[in-house]
């Protein structure tokens, strides 16, 4: 499996936003996350970093 979990950075803390993210799309309103179950979240955020070996997408508020 190649999906990752998405976390929002709050200072040094990582807050889990969505598990099993399969797709991240840049939209006018922010980032659209879609997981392997078809669940979607639109966040006013930007990518802080990716840790692909650890299956992590780190986001920060925009």
C-alpha cells in the first residue's frame, strides 16, 4: 500500500487529520485530500513536508 496519513502541524505537534490518504489535489480554496475509502476533506493548508518512507504528509495552516 502506498497511502499516507495526513497531519496538521501545530507548533511541534502533529495532529492527525486523515488516515490512508491516496490523493492530494491543489484547489483554489486549499488542499483536497481523498483517502482510499473515498472520504474527502478540503483544508485551508499548504504542504509543510512529505516523509514518504514514513507514510506521512505534514501540513501547515494557510
